[in-house]
């Protein structure tokens, strides 16, 4: 597997003014990463299209591929037809930057009026949305995917059900080994379901506290089941990353492994550690 880094991993440095998005590719190259994925911020459509062209030129100049483009979506809250059309434009942005894959979200599970849907109620709409977007994106050479995050379609059984429902060769799973913990599912257990569907993968780790333990106010967030997580340097947390890597390999996955760091440590120092630790894990 080749190791890439998500632009999201530099959020801390971009937030404090040390970096901007156009610093990500040269910085990733300097650090030794082999590719980057770009996560959309708050840019307008026109701004993002211009940035996509700039990032593609940077990528070609540095010899560092843009491996994926990440954007949000909500087919239930935003309306099916409107969201499909917006995501078609997003897939054009992915193509403009030379990204062969695009991840977009599904739904938070509630409509614009706040009505909460069951998975059964949401599945038909979300399936149609993903299928229409991925059919359009296929014509641009962009493979679409869902990531296990966002709570509603996050547990492995739910994501599998959605992918099986879409049933399109241009649609697959961005397997984030850490995110299963957000819905209190053990990553190694979830990989038994997820590994065979992987078209892209995130390497991520978390610190963990059980429900009822003291939780400091700095950096922790609550899981669906009332436990708590805090982003960790890979290898420092509770995710059995080596076993997740082994399971991906055994399922036939041998593509990109993208680091997504969201911890409290300085992101540059943490990413140096992430890269070193992942290299050691992969070598073993």
C-alpha cells in the first residue's frame, strides 16, 4: 500500500495561519507522503473550480498525485434532485483536479423540517442519489464512494446494506478504520464486513474513555453510545491498526492508505509520527 495524507490532517496549521490549502501538496511531498487527498472547505463553486486547477498544476509540478476529493452531502435534508445536481458539479471539480475518486456523504437522517428518518425510510432516497451521481461521475472517470462516518450510515452493517442497494461498479467504500468507534463498533470486527468492499482507506487512531469515566474538557467527543474519543497519533490509541491493515490486504486491497489526523498534538509533528509508524506497520 502507498501512504497518502488528507488535507484535513493539516486543519490545525491552516486554522492558526501557518498554512493554506495550496501549501498542502508541497508540504506533504517534503514530509515523504506519496499522495494527497483534498477535503473541500467553505469555498464557492467558482472558487473551488479555480482552486482545483491550481491544485492539479501543483500536483503535476511536485509529482505528487491527488488521489481523492472529499465533499459533504445530505440527500434527505437538502432534497434529492438538488443534491444530485450539486454533486454532479462536485464530481466535475474532482475531475478538474485530477482526482480519480470522490467521497460524498449520504444523510444525517433528518429532513429540513427536523423529521428523523429510519434507515429503511432513508435507504430508497439515498440509494437513488448515490446511483445517479456515480453514473454521472463514471463518465468523467471519477469513482464515487461512501465513508463510514456521520453516525447515520456509519456502522458496518448499514454501510454494507447501502452499497449493496446502490449496486453499481463505480461506487464503493472508503473504509475508515477509526470511525467505526464513533458508533461503538470495534474496528477489527467491522473490517470483517468492510474490507472486501474497500476502494479507498483511511488510517486513523483514537484514545478512548468508557461511559462514566472522567472526561477532560479538552479534545474529547462523545460516541453514539456515550463513550468518548480523542484523536490519536497512529499507534498511540486503541485501534489495532496492524490487524486492520492485515485484513485489508487479505481481502485483496492494495491501494492507497490515507492518514487522517485529528488529535491535539501539533499536526506536523504528529503526521511525521503517523508516517513513520505506518511504514513500520506495513513493513511487518
